[in-house]
C-alpha cells in the first residue's frame, strides 16, 4: 500500500514537472529574440556634413575679346605668372585705328561748324542792337512829328480865326492849312517807319534765336562726335588686352594668328584665356537640402582632394547659397557651399575633384545610442500630452494592444525600447546631433541603461510590453 502511494506521488510529481516544463517551453517559444546595447557616455561627438565638389580659385577671370580681329601678338603661355596690367596679347588694330582717325576728322568738322554758328550769333546780336537803335530813333521821330502836328494845328486855328475876321489874307490862311496837312503827312510817315523798325527788330530777334538754336544743335553734334570718338579710342585700346589681376594663366585657348571674336553668354568658346589668383583657393561643394539647414558661416571643414590621396586640407565655410542649384530634373535639390582653404598647397589646380566634411556641431560628455535603435511609434495621449499605455492584462484577454478609445487623440513619438524584466518598454527620447552611426540623447535615458537595438525587422513590428529575450 505504501509502495503504491509512493508510485502515485512520483507520478503526480512527474506530471507536474512535465506541465511546468511544457509551460516554460511554450513561454520561451513566444519570446522575441532581440539584440541589445547600452546607453554610452561619449567624450566627444562630432556631427559632420559631407559633400563633393571641385577646387576653384577665389578670384579668377575669363578673358574675352570685345572686338573682332586677328591676334597678332601673344605674350603669355599657360602656367605663366603675371601681374595686373601686364600685356597679354594684341589684336590687329588697323581697321579700328582707321575708324578712329575718321571719327577725329568728323569731330573737327563738327567743331568748325559749331564755331561758324557761334559767329552767326554774334552777327545777329549786332543786327538786333542796330535795329533796337533804329527803333528808338523812329520813336523820337514820331514824337517830333506829333509835336509838329500839334503846333501846326494851333497855327492853323489862329490863321482860321484871323481869316474869318479879315485880319489876314486868304493866301496866308491857305499856307497855314498847307503846313497842317504837311505835318499830318510827316506824322503818318514817321509812324509807318516806326512800325517797320519794330518789324525789323522782331525779325532780327527771331534770327538771333534761330542762330542760338543752330549753335546748340552744333554743340550737341560735337558732344555726340566726342562720345563716338571716345568709343573708338576705347575700341582701339581694346586691341591690346592687359591682365585685370595678378595671378596665373590657368587656361590658354588661342594662338597667335587666330581670330578673336567678341564673347557672349551663348558663346563660351570666345574665352581667350583664364587668369586665376591662386593665393586664395576654395572648395566649391554641393550640399543636399536635408543638410543645408545645419550649416553656418565660419564652421570648420576638412577637404580631401582625390589627387592628393590621403592628405586632408583644413578650411572654413565662407559662403552658403541661398537658392538651390538650378537643374532640369525633379530630383533632390543641392545648394552651393564654399569652403576657403586655410593653407592650400602649391600643387593644387582649379578643377580638381574634392570631398568636403563640414563640422556642424561638437558635443562633449554626452549620452549616445546606435541610431538603428531609434524608432517612431504612435500612441494615444491624455490631456497633458502623456502617453496612454496599453494594459497587458487586457491584451492577454484579447482586447487589443491599447486601451484607448478610437476617438482619442494620437501622437507620434520618437524613442527606443528599453529592456525591463524580459519585456520591451517603449521610452520617448529627445535626440541631438548625429555622429556616424551614433545619435545624441538629450533626454529620456540614463547612462548604462539597456536598450533594444535590433534586428531591424523586429524593431519595425515590436510593441510595448512584448516579451523578449537576448539573442
């Protein structure tokens, strides 16, 4: 009987152990295998923006001709060092010089004509003064004629009274009458001459104004011819092309005997040569639109030139484009950024390919995690903006992954999953700069806390409170 009890007890224990083992095995089967990392304290984190471009001098000039002609003299070759004002080449000046001489002759003719017009003004001014004097004389004559007429009228009136009183003879009366008629005629003639003098003066004044107008026109023609002559002198001077700056001939496209043609925006082949000041060298790179917002002037940069192999050049950001570089496609936009090299080596040449790494931020003694651990989740929030987490008990009963009602407001959170007692617990974080594969944690985590960092497929579907185990 005792042996039978022992067998029963042992059987029950075996069954119980089997149930426990099955339960544990089943539980382990449901656990998600994960990879973990620790929140680390970094002594220094550096955020960099990388971009590619080419080496360019800060100052360079493309020399183009402004007149057409054959290059008769070429004084430089590619690689020559030159100073500002040095003669670079000469263009055949014969045609331009001839046109200049013709313009000088035409200007001299115009100036002579102007002097003639000035002489006419002097003549007309003399005529005006003469006619003004004549007018004054005629006015005096009219006044005298009126005075004579008045005296003649009085004399005639006296003679008429005397004649009526038989005090004088009829002949005397007729003589007085004749004198009166003569005085009236003299006044009429004087007034006519006065009108004629006034008309003559008006005519002389008009002629003077015309002479002045003609003279002003001649002066305008002189100014016009002077301007045309100045243009011709300028064109003649441009048959000799001089260096606009001190530098090096970095490109030479012509030889003596070739024809130079005026350069236009649509004819870049008209460039005769290029002069660059190699004392200040820059790296002109194209930065993606997602990185341009992190850039500021005077940020430090390192430039690697393909031709210099492993040598790294230091520089600072001196220019950031305000507008995207124009392209014909709808691809992501790039912005021009200029990095001025602080100590460029002498072997650098314009056009060399380069890669620039611009330091946008530096952090010391800061927390960091692998960027692959960072994820984004959407959770319902309460009135204070706090996450309303799901109830694990309800999840076990099949009530879903969240106890939030459908009408509750939801919000996206950036965060990580911490490993706590075999479960994944979502923790919102505030991030800072990105340095390589690490990202700065500003708030939300403490040093040495264990977080889930992978695999990516797991993180993509991992939920809060999911049971997990380290792989």
